């Protein structure tokens, strides 16, 4: 049939008119669905994955790039709303319509805006699509192409995508770090910056670290910084760059405390772990965490969740909760994965657990998975099993085989150091020629920390060989000499104090004090102009551990504190005071130095940890400095109740140490500052800890016998005498006004029993019960621990004891080990003359 020409012309004319009037509608009609809004609204109303997948299936031919992005977003939001038990990531990823979304993304990703592109990349990773998948690679490449134009929020999400692929050291992450550095002044988004800081932390310089810390401090001041996630990421960043910065940690801690009711197990567990790494101790947070975690105990019967609870709560729990946790863990132990067993073992080490049944169960799981662990994990296992006194020949044989097999192929100095340390801790430690050659091969590349690890291990082998095999091999001694050589070389080449401190701060063992201590101190003295408010606490802490008295360094520390106190956080004052207290040293500006420290502390006495205040008070007391404000803050009912609460969450060794320091501070204040009228309240504590006084060493036995001869009989000298305020002195005798020894009655004790008390009241001054003109003499033998490492300068605690005994009415005679063991006193007659001279010529006229 023939068409009507008029009809065709009219139709074409009308279509052209419509196109001219509505060009946008024409394009939309031609290439897209009529409108995308209704479909996106429908997606946003979906309450489960099936509804989303149904929409995708019905509209897949028409979905735009925006709708594809929305579908991904809704699918991920649905997953986030579910608990870990209910999440079904694999089901969603393997669904046919998810594959449809995948294919649509592959075709449309270049049309996506920056925000959608990066969000889709992030969500595909959350659904466990591999990094080498073609779509993921294409999305990363496209994002890299657009990188310079990303805003800070998109940039932060993209950095997280790279972090998910462990690309922390990639050129792409380096480019992101460069963009952040260039735009740092203009960044105002605290959330995005906190994400970026964590992700780029492996690549940035120390100077950039400080810039980031300053920027985030500024944003904490000027923006809403109350989000827990922002605070958590900030602390994570500080951990990544190994920078324990108290002002920022304190701010983050306040956010955690103010949001305590919203912190779940994962958050509390992570924060506790971060605090432990940074050595940031906050009593209020730990108390809150303990309370919240105890409330969670009935909520978790799933193994993975309960392991996390056990690891977080175990070290801070009370005896009742610990017992409950261990009982439940015993029932779950067979279900543990390799990593869960390792986490539980670490927690048991922190708890100082002696539950042999549970230790055996966990060791069994470890043994089963032993060949799956990395070298650093094998070291942790070895250390923990040793600490827990676990013995299993079969396990340790396999552990040794694994360590040696790793050692044969490893080429990284730090890893070789880890492996050698682990081998040296295994029962019957020894290393073959292959192992020794591996050490020798990497020595030129080692820093001081690695060298120290090797040296500690070698010394352990030498000690074991000498003790059990009565041999010391020439190869071990030769290796030790090489370690000394490279250690000296490393120190002599050091020209930056902060870099040197990074190598020194984690030193353990005896190698440095014996071989390199003097060279280390000389190096620090050479660089001491670089001591400032940032590193002064670290350097002071190192000096405390060495027992080496360098007046140059301590004077410099005091000077820096006086000049820069406003920049020094109150939390680190204890570390600064500690070496002065231990080494019994007063700097030239003593009064100004101590007063400056106390003024800085006064406004923070209410927020500092109880434990820290006790140690501060004791450290000042050894230096004969008794600030009244500090003592009033410590010796009151409210503070002591807080301290008792903190003692409950401390490991037993630290708990005991803290109680002793409080007792010693109480004793010092009662004796040296009676005007403060602080009562003595440690009788019961001291009686509990004086039940076993041990035995005399060889030198003390010699002195005891000679004193009996010098004084005219065994009844003229007492051994191991308990004084008022519970000092134990090695020997006591009494001289009358003519300097003749006065005999005691039937007084000699059996070693290992509580010494006889001379007074009904254990706070009575000695002289009140003596004949007129008589005096009590205390003789103390001082071994090497009572003196500084480098000079015969008596340390703080021994000096304080002498001071206190004199207040109690004693004439104190201290017998230094270096005098008693000198060539001048190599004969019995010389030693007898020495004792006579010290007793009879030093007494009162």
C-alpha cells in the first residue's frame, strides 16, 4: 500500500518541533530511562538484599552509572546493619545479580563521578573481591588518573582502599602523602584527615609527623572532635609512628570516656592494645573498660568474640573474673584457631597465669599450628612459654627445628635477630656454624637494637655452656668481639640524638652495660645540645636504666626542664625525676629544678594516675624533697581508695612494687617531716613482708664472724635486726660511753625467721632505751647494686636508708664491697683492723 506523503511530512515536522522545544528530554528519551529518581528512591527503601537484586534484574538494561553506585551503596549499608554472625558477604558476592552489577560497573566506571568511583571500589573490596581482579585494577587505575582533583574526603576513602590492599609503601600512597602535605593548611575535615594520617603513616618524615600532630591538635580545638572513630584513628596514627604524645592522647582519652556507654568490645579491645603499645596508662579508662567488659562476659559464647574478651579483660580483671574467664576458655580451647591461641597465650603471660591445665591446652593448639607462624610469632610463643614455665620436649624440639629452618633462608637483619633470640631461649640453647655465619653476614647492616639482640643471645649461650657443659667456644667469644666492634662503630658514627634514641630505647639485657655503656654515654654527651622538651624524658629514662652517673647529662636535663617546662607534659615529669632519684644526684639548680617540676604538676594532681603520684612522691623523698601539695594529694582517704582500685588491675609484680613505694614514702615522711602529722599505717603490711628475710651471702658471713671476734663474743653482735619502721640492717652492736661493746641477752635468730623486735612500739626512736652515753651502731655491707655503675657514688635508696637510720638514733657504718674485697684487705688481719677502726674510731667521742 502506498504511504500518504502529507502524513509523513507532518510527522517529521512535528518530531523536529518537539526536539527543538525539548532538547534535553529528547536526549534523555533517546539514551536513558525517562527518569532515574524513582528507581533510586525504590533502592533506598529496600530492607534486604533480595529486593535490591530484584530491582537490578528488572532494570539492568537501563541502569545508569549513578544507579549502579547507589545499588552498591545500599548492599553495603545492609551488611553494616547486621551483627558479625548474621553478615552474608559471600552470599551477596556470589549472587547472579551482583555479577550483573559487576559487569555494569566495568562498562560504566569512566562515567562515574569521583565520589561514586571510589565508593564502588571500596565496597567491592568489602565484598572480598580480590585486588588482582580486573575490575578492581581498572577502578584503581582510573582513580590514580583522577588523583589530583580528588577532594579530601574522596582521597581519604581511596587511601583506605590502597591500605586494604596493603599498598602502604606504594608510589600511589606516596603520591597521596604528597598531596596531603601540599594541602595540609587548607584541610579542615578532621574525619578525613584522621583516615589519611593512619594510611600514609609508613611513608612520612619525622617533620611531617609533627606537622600532622600540630594540625590535628588545631582541628581538635576548632571543630567538633567528639567522634570515637576520629579519636581512635588519632591514637592509631601515634602508634604507627611510635610517638607517645601525651597532650593528644589525653584529649582522645577524654572522648573515649565521654562515650563510654557506646564503646563495644572491638573498640575497647583496640584502645587498650594501642595504649599498651604507647605506654599510656590511664586509670579512669582502664577502670571503665574493666566494668564494661565484665558486663559483657555473659553476652559472648562465640569463640572468636570470647577470645577477644579474654585478651582485653584478662590482664585487668580481678581474681573472680579471671577464674571465670579461664574456666570458659578451657571449654573452648579445642576450637581455637592458630591466631586465637597465640592471642590467648599472650594474655595469659600478661595475667601471670599459673593455670597449668589451660596452659597445656593452649600449648597443644600452638603445637598443632606451629609451622604456620611467622618468626616474630615464634619468638612471642617462646617467650610466653618460658615465662609460664611450660615444659614439653616434643614442642620445643619442633620449635627449634622451625626457627633454624627460617634462619637458614632469612636475609633481613631484624628477622635474623628475632630468630636467634628465640633459639637462645629454648632449653639447651646452642647455635651451629650455619647460624653463626648468618649472624656474621648481616652485622654490618645492623643497628644497635639488632646488635643488642644478638649479643644477649650469645651471652646466654656462653652462660649455658659454662654452667651445664663447662665449655665456652672460641667462636662464641669471637662473635661477641665482632658485636662489640660494630657497636662501637655504630655509636661513633651517630650524629643525631633522636635517631640514636630510637635504637636505644628498647634495649634489654646485659650487653650494653658491660661492653658499650661508656661509649654510649660519651656519644649522648657529644650530642647533648640536641636534648630538648621532646626527647628529654626519653633520655632521662635511658640514664635511669643504665645506673651510670653522668653529671653533664643530668645538668643538661635539669637546664632543659627549667627553660622549656611549659612545653613538657606533666605525665613525663616522673621519668625526668627518676635518674636524679636513683643516682642520688642534686644538680646545681636543684631548688629551682624541683620547684619548676612541682609547679607544673600542681594543676594536674587530680588527674594524674594514683600510681604515678606515689612513684613521684617516693622519687622526691629519696632526694630529701617533700612538696606539701603532693603529699596532701597522696595521704588522704579518697586518694588511697583510688589507689586500692588501681592496684586491683595491676600485674602482681607491679602491685607489690607500688605498695612498697607507698610504704617507703610513708616512712620517709614520718621520719623526715613529722610536722606534716601524717600517720604511719604500714605495720600490718611490713609484718606480712618480713616473714622471710633470707640468708647471708659469703661476705656477710665473713663480717659476722669477724665482728664477733672484734667485739668480744657472739653475744655482742646481732645479725639481721629489724628496726623501728621496719628497716632490716645487716648487723647491730651497742657501745657504752667508754666505747666498750655491751652484750645482748639470748638474742641470736635462726636465719629465715622474723628478727627479734627490741621495742614494743615499732615507731620508737632507738636511743630512748639505751644507758646514758651509749649508742647503737648499724653496720651495712653494700654490694655493687648500692653504687653507680661508673663511680663509687652511693645511690638514692641506700643514702635514704642511712639518713633514716641516723634519725632513728643509729650511728651507721657502711662497708662498700670495693673496700672489703680490695687488695688492701686481702688478709683476715687487715679486715679485722678495718672493722675495729670503723667501729671504735668513728663512734662518738
